């Protein structure tokens, strides 16, 4: 991607009402996020992944898992950073990335959200234990929709 193309994309997003945009193309991953809706400055992150991100969506929907009893610890909701289709695993023949009761760490892959034919691996920004999966496999999710409830220390 040429610098002029990147500048055109950033200028277009700056003029729009979008709060966050994630774009992946061959050799580039671009994330643009407004720091504040009122002030509207842009924070831009451009990465060059070692290999293109690709995954096969899960074809079969699994039944909802029962919630693990929540103790007196604090719970945190992990929300969708984008609009797209929620997948619990990277491909139909692989198990879910996380399940109810699993201990998770910062940076661990939790799910995949497909948006505009791009498969985005959603990573945890907290450590804890999954107590509830709020989204059904292979279903659409909205921006800021709760995907997981996590119990933290």
C-alpha cells in the first residue's frame, strides 16, 4: 500500500462519523480508533504481519454452554470491537478457542470475527476465567456487544 493511499484512507475516516476501523490487506493491518468521540483525534496503528491472517469459518453452531457459577470475584465483559460474524474456532474441525471455565491470559485468542471477508482474531486484554459465552457461534455481532463474561481476581 502506498503512503498516499494510506493518507487518503485516514483522511476519509477522519471526515466520517466512524469511531473505529480495522482494515487488513496483503502485508498490512491498519487499525484506526478515535481517542474521544467529542475531540475526535485519530490514533492509527499500522502493522506488517508475518503471514496473512486467514481462517475458515465454523459451519456448525454449537449449543450454548452453561454458565459457570460466579464467585464473589469481579466480573468483566469482553465486548466486540467490530461488527461481523462471530466464530468460536478457527475452522470447523478445530475446538473452540475458549470455553466456559477456561483460564485466559492477556493476548490469548478468544474468538474470530469475520468482517468484509476478513477474519479478525480477537485477543483478550485481561486475565481471568470465562464464566459465560454471550454470543452464539456463526451469528452476527454488533460493535460493543458483549461476547464473554470473565471473572477476574
